[in-house]
């Protein structure tokens, strides 16, 4: 039997856990999002790297709604 989950209730953690999804670090992945963009400096690259790491660190953890409602 297939389980249906509402889209707003699906988390990145669920996809990784249930479907064995993996993060792609391939720079050619979604190439159309990278072409014809202005160059960024080294400091901006470091900042983007930090934001990406922080985002994935938070996104990988399932959130318990009750933590925020109390």
C-alpha cells in the first residue's frame, strides 16, 4: 500500500531517510543555474559556503513543532 504525505509535511530529512537521497556536490548539477552569472570574490564564496553548510545542517534535522509552541 502506498503512503500519501502532504507536500508541506515532507522534510529533507524524510527524503533522505525514506528514499536514500544524497546531496550532490557535482558543480555541473543544474548547470542552467550557474551559467552567465557575475563573478564573486573569495570572501563572498566563503560566506556562501558557510550559509550552505548551516542550511543543510538545519535542514537535515527533523523539527519537532512542540519545541516552538511552548
